[in-house]
């Protein structure tokens, strides 16, 4: 094989190696983003706070996820600092899991939507105050 042929083959192999490395580098983050989390990791106790931007409403918010059955999430809500007498401080509900978004509406509790990110959840409760909720898994 002549020196010119070896240089051409060497350059071709280098281009091929660079292209393959680029594919690997670009593909790994895409796979990590699309990998779904295991919904069973949601089971447990979550605690945090609710707050309102329009008023001084704020307080403790506890969410206990008792069971995840497919896209159905059995949960219990506790809001011990709630001052509104018509709203329950404790409620049970069955929510829906769509990807990493948990949605639920317990009796007499406005619809709530939380986005799950590892051991944290954040989102909002619809209603007249539009409460924001921030939770962290504790158990």
C-alpha cells in the first residue's frame, strides 16, 4: 500500500471515529431526558409549604402517597395551617400521573398539579388564591 493510500485511509478512519464520538455524545443526554422515572419512588411522605402571591396565605403542606397503581396515585393531603373554615385540613384523593406530572382534586380542595423532579415536587393549586406548592420527599 502506498503512503498516499495509507494517509487517505487514516483520515477516513479519523473522520469516522469523530462522527461516532459525536453521535454518542449527542445521544446520551437525549436518552437521559426521555428515560421515565419509576412511579413507585413516589410512595412515601412529602412535606413543604403552600403560599399565595396575592395574600399572606402560607402554611405547611403534607402529601402522603400511599400507592401508585399504573397512572392512578392514591394520596392523602394535610394542611394543618389552613385558616379557611370551609376547606378541609385533611383529605384523601386518587390522582393521575401523566409523565412526571401529578394531578388531583380531593373533595372540597381545588384542582392541584405538581411537577415531579427527583425528590422534589412543585406546582400550584387552582382556586381564588392560586396557591403555589413546594414539596420535598422526607420518607
